[in-house]
């Protein structure tokens, strides 16, 4: 190997090693003080303006690399690992902790500022999932954020949600209306709309007056907003996207009929309420 190339490679390696080390001891923190109201849908971090399609947000080989911030206790790590185990059991997605020189990973933080994530792989050095104390009480809450990071938005924002629920904007807290806007560019993974998805809001999420913000059109509230289990629909979406490449980017322009099995992302009640 030419000397210059070797020197260059060595320099890069040392730089990355030092950088990783700095991160691991928590000297790296550019995300201090986020306001919840600034987060889209309560727990979704703002996106980079140049990125608006989900198809390019999959994790390579379905593997999420992650690292815990240094103040996680072993007990706090457990719900993350539990979610990873369930994903490994039911999907082809795998989690693994980072090793030196890894780039492009989830940095789990546990600041008491709520739960939030970005949607999909961000093609950056790292991306944050924050899990405040309330989000660590239940591994399904953790799964909710991880599923965001896998590339899925909330269900009730799906382009076809109006076929299943009514959004009552008059009951939504001021400043939170954006949480309920319909997304037209979400993945269509050919999984039916499921109000019981762990990615769906409950009927009172972000209510300002105790009245419903989301009303199921068929009057069936069963399981809406639940955070007790990963639904089969959640699993199916992940498998279709990651294991079978069956999700197609859609821009909802299809007002065609026949898509009974079309549900884009799922949604769940939100972590802002879980701080
Ligand atoms: Zn969410």
C-alpha cells in the first residue's frame, strides 16, 4: 500500500476512534433542550429539509446499530433490549450495540424531556432516540420509537386514515394540530389500517377539553392507542419493508378503490404525554 494511502487511512481511523470515544463518554451533546412543541407529532424529531421520502430510510441489512448514553442503568437498558428481542423473534430486523468505528447508529438518551425519534435512517453519523423515564416503563413504548426509527410514521397520519377515523380538530390543543395532519408520502406496505397498532394515537391524545381528538368511524374503540403489545400489523409492515421489499413509496394520489389492504404507517398515541 502506498505510504500516503496508509497514512491517510490511519489518520481517518484514529479520528473516528477518538470521535467514538468522545461520544461514549457523553461529551458530545448537540441536542440539549428541545421543546416538545417543536417535535412533529409529539415524538418525531424534525427532519432534514432535503429529505422527504421514506424509501431511502431503511437501515442497511435491516440492522440497527445503537449505543446507550453513559447514564443509562442496566434496568433502563432492559426495555430496549426487550424490544430488540421481539423484533428479532418476529422480523428480520436486528439490533446490535456499536463497536468502535461504527457510524450511522442510534444514540439512546434518557433525558427527562419525553420520547422522540426521527423517522428512518438519517444517513448521519448518529441519530437520537430519547427515552425519558416514562418511556422506559414499558418496552412497547420503546418499540414505538424504534419503529419510527425504522422508517414508519404514525398510523393516523396515513393517507387513507379518513376511511377509518375522524379527526376532531376543534378538540386538539392549540399548537398540536400538526400532529394530526395527513401525510401523503408515507409508505404503503399493503398492511390494512389498524387502529390498534402501537403506532396509533388514542382517542384523547392531545385533547384540550377532554373530548375526542380521534373518533373511529365504526364506533369501535377497542385497543385504539394501546401500548401493551406489538400488533401483527406492526410486524407485517416491518417485514414487508425490510424482509420482502414489499413497501412501495406512495404519494397517495391513488384515490382508486380496491386498496382495502392499504395502510401506510401506523401511529400511536403520543409520547409527549408520556414524559
Ligand atoms: Zn410516535
